[in-house]
């Protein structure tokens, strides 16, 4: 098991480094001069040259990348060109919105999709199975931002039960912050639950068709024991894969939802950094997204080895 974890950890670290290199290289191709954006188009050449030196733009890209990566390892993510504050502090503050949003949406999707997918698989061929399939198809087809607008129109404009957007902050009001996140969580989680329900149903159907499940039924074992000790246990590897993909989709999808509901999250800050050519802030935000995706993949890989010991020796 230790060798398995070591291999997966090294793979994850290499993936993070390659992702950081890809992010840095992609930003080099973005047009625009950060120094000219800060000082204005009418700035003197001497002032522009001095600012480029201060920002480290006068050295070759390879040297800048090594310096940036070394700073990230030490905890120094640079300083935002727009806000004049450390990038790490800005990202940490915005994660207080993005992380609860993503976790809440993922939890909602799991609570809806897993029982619904398993139930639909067990009811295959009945009148309820097509209802679940159609509902999941409709839910998957509706974009999260469009669903968010519908939720705002109904719950915020018509009923006036919940705020249409904004975020008061956890330090000011925990209740108000939870109310502000409720509609975004619904908009992000319901669509993902529809996708997860269909995939969970397919995974359970595949396991229920296996010979060992039919043998367990033929032996007269209680249906509950067949489902939870045989079918569901062997379907967990596929279901965990579905959960990992769903968590990734939820975290990335929160970028759009934060724009719809005017939430001061990491995704909205990253989009603002793009418009302002705030490369240090943008690099840090994208690196957080990339690292999160790699970390989720690592956790899914580790869970494979725990669920199925045969995978540890692959």
C-alpha cells in the first residue's frame, strides 16, 4: 500500500508542476503590458522601464518562472498589481466563499443523486424508471447559470425569501452568509445531481447484471443484503470516480455561478484579474484550481486502492 501511495503522490506532484508551467506559459501569450496598464498609456518610458524592473518583467521568462515557482513553494505568491496586496492573502479570503459554495453544491448533488440513481437501477423496467431518466436528462441539459437566473426570479424577485446576490461575509453575519449561498448551491448542485444520478444508475445496472449478484439472489439471500453487501460494494469504484468528476465540475462551475450571484469568490476574482492583466493574481488563482483538481484525482486514486486491494498492485 505504501508503494502505491508513493507512486500516486509523485504523479500528483509532477502534475501540479506541469500545470503551473502550462499556466505560466499561457499567460505569456496574453496581450497587454501590465506596466502600461498600471501607469496608463501616456506614461513616460523611464517610468515604464522602472516599473517593469520592479515587477520582474525585465528578465527572461524561464528565470521568471523559476523565481515564481520558488516563491510559491516558500509561500510567497507575489503581489497583486491591481490591489497591491499579497496574492496568497487575497486568494485565502476568496476561498471563504468558493469552498463553502462548492462543498455545499457537491453535498447536495450526492444526497440527491446517489439514492436516486440506486433506486432507479433497482426499479428498471417499471413506470418510475423513465421518469427518473427524463428528469435527469432535463436537469443535465439546463445550464447552471440559467437555472440560477430562474431561482433568482422565483425566490428573490417573486417570493422575496432569499437575496438575489451579494455576500455579507462570515464575520458580519453567519446566517446572512448561509442565506446568500443557498440559491447558488441549488443552482450548482441540482444540475450536477442530474448527471450523477444517470451515471450512478448505469453503474448499478452494470453490477446488478454480474453473475455473482445473480448467484447471491439464487441462494435466497435477502434483497437488501444483495444490494448493499454485494452490488453497491462492488459498484463503489465506479461511483467514487463519478464523485471525483462531479466535485471537479462543481468547483470549476462555481466560476460562472459567482458571476450570476455577484459572490466575491475566487472565480470572480480570477475573471477580474484577466480584464486588469493582473498576472500574479491570475497565476495564483489558476494554480489553486489546478492543484485542487489534481488533489481530487489523487484522493480518488487512493480510494481505489482502499476499495479494491487488487488495484494497489497494478
